[in-house]
């Protein structure tokens, strides 16, 4: 999946250069970002985070894509991480979560400010693709663009099953916070 992002970046850059479009003014990349999730359950709350997020943003088409390696999530307990990767997310079989979509609102990418935004696209996780709409905030500061979003993920929607013995340990829906800082793409 990481190769898919590299391929996407290269394809976009090729397209822009063929048509004489200024690449640096339109394509932004992020080699890291943060994703934090929280599951509130009767027996135990579970939280994990990763800074291993890769993303690309094309401000002229308003397209955006993200990829997060599942094994990169860090937990307070090693056993939580093991169960997360082996029993729930099946990380060897489904190593990444990915989203690609398009910003719906008109944003002045050249004007500093904070803008509410929603992105319509496809989330792929645990081998399941779902059309989703996520809301968040876009902040423009000079040539830096950041995206922040809070959303929920229903485990059942992505065919992530919770063993009957552990139903009180893990919530059916988890809360996710994502923050990605983009820089202009440089060859």
C-alpha cells in the first residue's frame, strides 16, 4: 500500500509536468502525521497512537489520500498490541488502513486561515472498502497545510469481530483523532 502512495505521487507529478502545471504550488505531501484512537468499554479503556501516516494532497483537484500501517500503532501494554494485530485487525493479512477522497468545500489554499471541511471518499480497512464522509478542519499557514479530524469507526462495518469472551473489553465503535501536516512536494 505504501507503494500505491508513491505510485500516486509519481503519477500526479507526471500528469502535472506533461500539462505544464506548477507542481510545487498544487501537490503537498506528509511523511508523518498522527492518528490516535480510543475505545471506551466497561472493563478496560483502550487507546493507541501512531505517527506513521503518509498522505498526499492536490489542492487544484482537492484530492487527498492517506495510508496508515496498522502495526505502527503503539499501546500502553504489549498484550494489547498483540491482540490488536493478531486477533482483531489481522495485520499480517491487512497491513494498512487507507483513505482516498475529495474535499467538498471551496478552500482558498493560498490564504492563511482555518476552514471547516468535509471529505467524501473511500476508507479501506481490514480488507473492506466503505464510502465515507469525514468532517474536520483545514488550516493554511504560509506554505503549510494541516488537516485535523475527529470521527468514529464502527468495527462491525469493517468486519472486525470481537470474540464473545472479550465483548466487555472493547467498544463496538471507536473514536479516532487524526492530524496531518502537509509540506509542498519537492523533487
